[in-house]
C-alpha cells in the first residue's frame, strides 16, 4: 500500500479522557519511561534514561521557546475576540519581528471573527487591525503607542501561553515554567516540543557522564501540530508548514555520529521532522545545487534517489562552505508516515500522541505495526498521555549509514 492510500482509521485507538495528563508531575524527570527496542518492551523512570541509551548516541533537541501567542481584544462594539499568533509576516524574520518597536504583521487565527465587522480591536497596550484573509487564517497588523516597548515584550506582558486544546483548561502560573523545556532559547512556537519537558539538569549531567552527545535544532511549532487528519486517506491531508533553523555545528556533529556508526536519536517529533527535512534537503542539493530549502510533504515518496546519510550531510556542509553560511534556514511540510524510510534518524524519545494524528503516523513509520503494541502496553500500565504525559524511548534497527 502506498502512503497516500493509508486509511487514518487504521491508526485509531480508544484514549479515555482520564488518561490525558491535564497537569505535569511535580518533578520533570519522574515521569514514566516506556522502553521499546526491536519489539521488546519494559518501563522505568525518565531519570534513568541515560542508562538505556546506546553508547555514543547523539541526542538532538529542539530549542524553540513557546511565546505568549494568545491575545484577548475588545472590539468597538464591546464584543470580545481572541487572536492566536501563528507566524510572522512582516518582518518575516522572527527575531526582527520580536525586536520591532513599530507595527508588525502576523498570520493569525481569530476566535469570534464573525463579530469583527470593521474597525480596530484593542486591549491595554496593543491595537489590532485585520488586513486580509489567508485561507483559514488572517493577516493581522499589531500597533502600539509606547515606542520603548518591543513586540516581544508586549507579547510577554499581554499574551497568554497557548496550552494545547485537549487539556481543556486555562493556564495556571506553573505553566509559565513547566510548558517550556529547560533549554528553550529561540522564541517562536505556539506549542512546546513536549518530549523535551522531561529533561532536567540532573539528566543532562548523567548524559555527560555516559558520553552521550547533544545537538540542537530549531523548529518553531505551529498550531498545525494539533490539526486532526479529517480525510479518509492521507492523500487528502494537507500537512502544515513550519520554519526550521540548523547551525553548521549540528551538521558536523551528525557527520561525526554517522562516521562512527553512532545512533542519532531526536528528542520529539519536531526534532525528528527537522532532521529528516535536513536529509532531504541534502538529497535535493545533490540533484540541484541551487535548490531552495523547502521540503514538500510528498517529496520522500516521489524522489527515488538512493543517497546515504553521509552523502546528504556532506552536500549540506559543502553548500554552507560554498556560500559562507553558518546557518541553514528553511520550511518543511514533511509528512512522515508508514512507507517512509528514515534518512538520519535511528530512534526517538517521544510522548504518547492522539489517535488519528500525523504524530502517531510518524511513530508507526519508525517502529512499524508495533506502534499498537506500544500503545496497548502504555494504556494497560497506567501511562499518562499527551503533552504533560509520560515518555517513551523507541529504538528500532538503525537507518541509512
């Protein structure tokens, strides 16, 4: 069966509401950790993760930081609306946008849009003007009077952290810290890379003692990560696009790992999508040195080139050297589903995902039909699910050398 013909109904399971973790545990690294390796399963506590990782492994983290993307405004007629900032339109660069002390534009979702007939929406310090519709979103221009405040500072003051809709609760004070990883750096996400929420400085120290290397990528997680698959088959699903940033140092670390036959293990589905997008950009550069860094969702299923991980990484390294660049910036719509062959990834650390989701398809692409065995085990053994839930270490056979 081709990936486009996959029926999403085959990736469904019953998730009782009480199994969804509405709040985090008191200690990040005390969550349960399901261990899966080539069909064998067990469990431990997340703080014991370093002892279960292969020697010499390279862990790759997403260092994106969740912004206070939810904003409440009052219309001229007194009605209330909510604006969720998705991605910057002008300035398009995240850091330039957050640093701006004049007007900025963002692609946004608007809750209560039908109430907004005309005019500006206002709150204490920010004004919003709806500019145009962009498919199911809107371009919104934000302005403010205090030129001493940047847009990033205003978001931090006026916005609310956007918890996932399935938590079905308002944010509390503790979410300000707990819905961020301890290594969050680059502002831009509307959802946390939640597999990383379990890591603590103590876990990092234990990784160092075992000689486990760490690398970082940046993928700004969009609201599309929660977008359900509504089509009957995957051919009818449109994958959301996200911005990614990779420093040259990571490519060098990945090359070292591949040359040493050391496993590359992303922390979370966003890190995995970034690594696999990186691989496919390397493939594209080998075929067309002028290729732009944009990965369409069906590229891996239509491009039949046999390219090793090392060859792809060397192409990326040569591209950076030739252009005098230190960082790769691109966009990805990559869909990883059964039928996908891993380019750089040899395992995965991840939480437990919603039924009928692209995130569950990604897990199934990595470990095959055993995804159901893993999820049955988690349900039968009191694992907590979704963003604030427990974790898993998935280690199938290694991918491309």
